[in-house]
C-alpha cells in the first residue's frame, strides 16, 4: 500500500516502444495503401493489431498496479490530468482533420460529393448515431449506479449495454463501408472518398479500441477488480467519442 506523501515511480515499461512501433507501422501501411500498394493493407492491419495489443496490455498493467495498492491520491490526480491532456490532444487531432476537410471542400470546383453511382446511407447512419448516443447514456448510467448503494450489479448491466451498443455501432459502420467500397467509393476513387475514410475511419478506430477496453473492463468487473476511477476514465473517453460523432456526421453526410 502506498504511504501517505509517497509517490509511485513506475518501472521500465515496454508499452511506449510497442505503441511507437504500432503507430509507425500503421502509418507506413496506410501510406502504402494510398499509393496503390497491395501489401499496404496487410501492413496497416498489422500496425492496428499492435496498437490494440498495446492498449489492452497497458491498461492491464496500470489496473494490476492499482490493485496491488501501488497508487495513492497523487498518482490518481496524475492519471486524471493525463486523461484531460489526452482528450485535449484528441480534440486537436479531430480539429485538424475537420479543418483540412473544410479547406479541401471550399477549394473544390463543381461540388464536393461522392462518386455519381454512390449514395451515402444517411438514414441508416442516423439510426446508428442514435445507437451510439444510447451507448453513451448506458455508460453514464453505469457510473451513476456505481455510486449508489448496492449498485454494483446494475452498474455492470449498464456497462454491458454500453459496450454491446458500441460494438453494434462499429459493426454497422463496417457494413456500410463494405457496401460503399463495393459501389466504387474507396480511398483512391476521389478526394471525397479519401476524406471520408480518413475522418470516419479515425473515429471508427477510436470507437473500436474503446469498445474492446469496455468489454475487457466488464470481464474484470465480474472478478471484482475494477475501480470507480476506471469507470470514470472510460466515461471521459467514450463521451468524447460520442460527442465528436454528430459533428463528423453533419459535415460528411450532408
């Protein structure tokens, strides 16, 4: 157990190096794919797999250290500040993507629309947006029930609803992408296609990783090894994902 006034100094960690390798591999794969290389998609998938492995592994390490009593209030404060700065960096990331999209759209002559034979699934995506919103509400309920007396079971129920709805959202997005690709809208079809998959794909990657973490936390919850702070961290990140989506939906689909 951490003593009052002490501060936990973490041991050497492999996860930052793995994160760097995963992100770099993903960038190489994505760039190769955009330039017409057939092997690019395999490199991209490998990079994303490394990133997902890193996220799950790093979360597991942090939670295990917390369960061992290595953290005190000072470390908890550092984690909260770290999450705030992480969300700030994510806001800047999506702001840059949206700004680039608006600049490209404004400079495009003749309209900035999908290929002639492609119609974006506006209605289906609207329904999917409601599903994502419901997932956010479910996670909010999970945190609320956790603070109530005898609310552990109800909180777990809402957490399960949240990650299941999130998985449905990601699944429907994936299905839409398969249909759009079949009709000819790809990263290389035109500028609109490249912007579409860059913005919507970035959001989808965030949502996919968050769903995996929520499902994993649900499994840990059944073992009684998830704290209220973990739920708070999940809420902050998932609420950000939910909040960003209506902006992307309005810009891209209309």
